[in-house]
C-alpha cells in the first residue's frame, strides 16, 4: 500500500487583481460611483446659482454695459438714433462749472457722515454694556433708518420752512428768527446734511453694535478684574475689534456723500445751491434729454467711488485682529 503524505498542500488561489481601485471599480466609474452621479454632484452648485447669476447679469452687468455704451453717444433717451461722439460727453462733464460745484456740496454730507459715525460709535459703545432700557434706546436710534426717504424729506420740509416746527421750537426759548433755513446755499446744505445725520446714524449704530457684541465677553471680564476703565476697554478691546466694520463705514460714508439724492431732491429739488451729482445727472437725462451725457456722469461717479475705495483699502488694509 503506497504511503500518503498526511500534509496536503493548500488549494491554489486565483491571482489577485493588483490594479488600482479606480480601475477595479468598473468601467465608467471614478471613486465607486457612476459617472452620471459624479457629474450631477459637480453641477448641483451651479444649478442653485443659475437663477441668482441670471438676475445679477440681467439687472446689474447688462445695464452697466449699456450705460457705458450710451456714454459715448448723443442719445436723447427717446429717439432710436444714437450717434457715436467719442469722448465728448466726458470732456463736457469735466469742463462744466456746475459739475465741479456739486462736488463741493458733497463736502457737507461728508462732514455729516463723520458726525454720524462718531455719534453711532458712542451710542453703540455705551449700549453694549449693561444698561437699563438699552433695548428701548436701540429701537429709538435705529427707527429713523426704517422710514422711507421720501417721507423723511416731506417731514423735514415742513420742519425747516418759515414759521415751521424749528422756528416754533426756537421761539419757546425766546429765539425769534426770520431766517429762511432753505433759502441760501450754506444754511440749506447744512440743514440737509443734518437730516442725513438723523436718518443714517441708526445704520452705523447697528453695524458697530453687532461688531462690539461679537467680541468675546471674557475680555471685558479680564479687563474689569485688572481695573481697566471704560475708556481703556474701548481703546484696547473695542476699537481694535471693530476695525473692519469701521473701515466699511468709512467707505459707505464716502460713497454715500457722493451719491446723495432723495432728501435734497424732495426738499429743494436742487435749488439754492443744493444740487448734488446725482440730481444733476437726473436733470441731464430727464429734463434736458441728454441721456448720453447723463450716462457719462454716472460712469464718472462709479469710477470715482471705486478709485476712492481702492485708495482707502490700500492706505488702511483690512487686517485681521486676534484679541483672544
């Protein structure tokens, strides 16, 4: 009887597939998922962005492109004829004396913007601490910004008129005046700038208050334990923490002072030396039927705002401040 070996060799195994996983997953697949699913995952963000991008292009970039095209024509806004005139409209913008005067009017609103930033920063700092009725004061400060600008214009038109609300209040204190507040350029522009302070202080107040409340509370507690006063807390904690928001407020102040429209347009219509750049542009387009010239004014205004914003960002870079 032949001798058999008690140990048998293990069964032979099929050779393993040493190809990479993406080749073993099957034809037309990448990471184990079908190619259609992978394509759908890539297209999903663009499907959500399709409608917003379409609206953005339709109502922002297309009008800006048309405005740029109209600025090189003599279009009157009505006639289908548009003759190309080159840079004549831009030359007229920089040579008209009234266009240079409107930039001087913007200085009143720029000074008013500085005042409203200071007031808003003060109240935002005070109301960020524990204070009785602080929610009531927050509502009072922000309420003017919620009112429609046209309504504000009509309200203050009666406020500044001869024998109006302001004259009545001054008479209570024995100050009888026959001064026409909207009758001469200096007092009219000062009065209109004061209205803008009353209206837009609430916007800056909300921006500053949100930035202050985002600062960690542990920093205030540590400062109080070290005996830091309110001024030192503002100087070393609040001021560095709200620097980006303060920079944004400066940009909004400069652009807003150059593009003031509704309040002076409602209250004076641009008379008595209160015409702003935007009011003058509207007059060119709808009163004198010079849409090409008005488009050139709008392009110049856009370029000035972008240039000032770029300079401001270069001079005061938006640095991230880590307080913790």
